[in-house]
């Protein structure tokens, strides 16, 4: 492949869905795919904010057993060591909806 294209940096299954795959790309996007329907077009796309001199290099899901809305967070690590979270990151699935209702 060409060296100038967008690369996959990390992929992981969303802990609140048996079919949603999250993919972090080198253009600082987190893509959420439903593997049961399509891996060509994401169900959701999150632009991960990063300063121009840093890159988002990895992500990790918060524990689904974390308290309240924290259970819906995704943590991002940047090349300069900075950490930040995006919340809520929730797949459009039955389990995701059930988890969201449990927070009410």
C-alpha cells in the first residue's frame, strides 16, 4: 500500500455489543462498524480532536461496570502522552440501549 494513505492504528470490539467493531485511523477518526451489516461504511464516525503537533495513537473503552456515564467513555492516548476521553460512545444496539436505560 501507499505510504500517504489512511492507516488503521487499532481495532477493538465495543464492550456493549457483540457485533460493533471500533477502528481508530491515522487521520484521528474513531469509526464504529456493525460487522453484521457492513465493514465498508461505518454506522458512526467520531472525529477525535488532537492538536496539530500531536497524533491520537490508541484508545481504550471504560469498563461497562464504571459508575454512570463513565461507563460510556472511550479514552484516547496521544503521541505526546496526553490522555482524554469522549463520552458517550455507544453502539446503536439492543445491549447499548439497555445499558443507557439502566443509567436513568
